[in-house]
């Protein structure tokens, strides 16, 4: 994963020992923790790249950071609403399905009918 972050430019190329092991500085480790936390919060790699750049720029405007975070929070809200709608539909279909030995099943009927 670390090599992937290097290839995306989130981490600088690091020095290597004579035997080829990477040598990470404390700053590199701190950046890795920053990236990990960003991933835990669901930010995309592109967003994390922007956030790392802003984090490393001491003259950044916090408005830029807030804008990225707000958009991500809005996107999460939209995804949550979509998932809740899916859950409601599934619960309804499960309720309508007898779940017995008969072959008829509203869940399969709904899937076969396509999106509504």
C-alpha cells in the first residue's frame, strides 16, 4: 500500500538502504497516519491527496479544507439516504416473501422486473 501512495504522489520517494529496504522518516510515518485516517473517514484518494497538500501547506486557507470535508459529508449523506431506501425496499420484499416451499417469491419477481 505504501508503494501505491508513493506512486500517487502522496508520499515522497524515500531513501533505501544498501539492501533495498525503504527508510521512512518520522514525517513520512506521520503522513501515512494522516492518509490512514483519511481512508477511515471514507475520503477518496484524490481528496486525501488534496488534504495532504493542504496539510503540508502552512499558508493554506482553512476554507479550502472545509469545502472538501463538507462535500464529502454531503456525499456520505446522499449515499446513506440511498442505502436506507434500499434497506426499506428489501425489508418490504422480505416481508412479502412467504419463505416457504412454494416457488413464487416477490424478491425474485422484483429483481426480474428491473429497477422501478
